[in-house]
C-alpha cells in the first residue's frame, strides 16, 4: 500500500510554461501514429533527417549475388555502419545476430526469379511475421508500367493497410523494366502514385536531369537506390547529388559490398549523407581508410 501520510503535495506544475507540441522531423509524416514515427526515427537519423540503408536483399530474385555469396563473412562486418539493413526474413533469421542495433527493413514482396517476368510478384511475407521480427518497415516492389503493374500496386496498398493497422511503415520500391525510360518524368509518375496510395517512404533511382522535381513532387521521403556497381567516386557523387536534390538518404548495396574496401566505402557514404561532405573529400576519406584497412 502507498504511504499516503508521507506523500508531499505536488507543486512542480510549471503553470507559466505551456507544453510544447513537437513536430516530427520527417517529410509528410506528422500525422502518423506514435509507433510509425518511432520506427521511422530508427531508420532515419533525427539529427540529419537522412538514412544510409544497406541493401542486401538481392538474393530473393537473383540468388547469391556477387558480394553476397556469404552474408556472414561479407556483410556482418559492414552492417554496424549502416543506419538500417534491407533484407529478407531468411537472411535475417539465419545470419543477422538478434543483438544487432540496426533497424530492419524487411522485403515482403516476391514470387519470381530473374528467369521469369519480375513484375509478377505477390505479397510473400505475412504481416504477423513482420511483427514477430520486430521490423521497422516493409519493402514492396512496385512496377509502374510493367506487365503486372496493377498487381504490384495492390500488393503495396495491402501492406500499407496492414502496416497502418499495426504501426509498421511501408517502403515502396519503384522498379524499372528493361523497356522503361529512366527519366524524371517516369520517376515523378511512379513515386507520386506510390505516395498517393499511402506508401510512407519511397526508394527510387537518381537521374541527373530534374531529379529535384521528383523529390519536390513527392509528399513523402525519397531514398535513392544505388543501382549497379560504378566507380567509387561516381557513386559518392551520385549520392551527394541525390541528397542535395532532396533525397532523404540512400539505399546502397552493390556500390558498397562490391567495393574493394566496403567498410571504407560505407563510411564515405555516411560522410556524404549525414555530414554533407562533398564527393572529392569523401573519396579522399575512402582512399585514406582503404589504405589503413579500416
């Protein structure tokens, strides 16, 4: 029983200080529930408002990709330097230590391989498994203009509905088929459709011309996809231009784990994304860390 007689009268009401209503730092996210915001704040650094995601989910449709042959050997040493890991539940359960402090973005769409039509995906992971795995977001591929465009959009909206019910954000990943033009007009279309239908943030590709119109016309955060492996300086320049053009970070895979010095590369990417380091100085940092084998 509480000691009622010993209780002191409460005095610290601070009547002269109104309670602050703190806004949320992330674009288009102010009206989300507390759980959603908390998960997004683990993906995006509240200080910079940006994220460095490490994408290692390639195997779900193309098998043991170069650099991902042994995730335990090649990826675990890099993982601590990422803000979040984007991967599949198979890799998460079999390899990633439960003690990891990195947030998890779980790939939940799938169903075809590189041997078939990639846009013919469905939801491949139950929302209950996302909850069990304590993930911070669920990633769904959306194929605007693809053969199975409608199906992929419905996949995304289903996960948005389920995620809203349980407080888990949905990441829409815009996919580009072989015959689709990679230009700002296409990405404005793809990103806006995903945002209009409820995606909480979007992963899309960088284009040199008018990329800022893609980010400006999208009401939720955009994260730049790393794409195929390119020289380190070019990758750092692309990341720099993307965040300067309004991207809220990058989701890089091959440009990090296929680098000659993956840890040095992800540290250089972090300098660009979170510290706004210019590409030249970030590349110097990469070479310095590579030389010292850090």
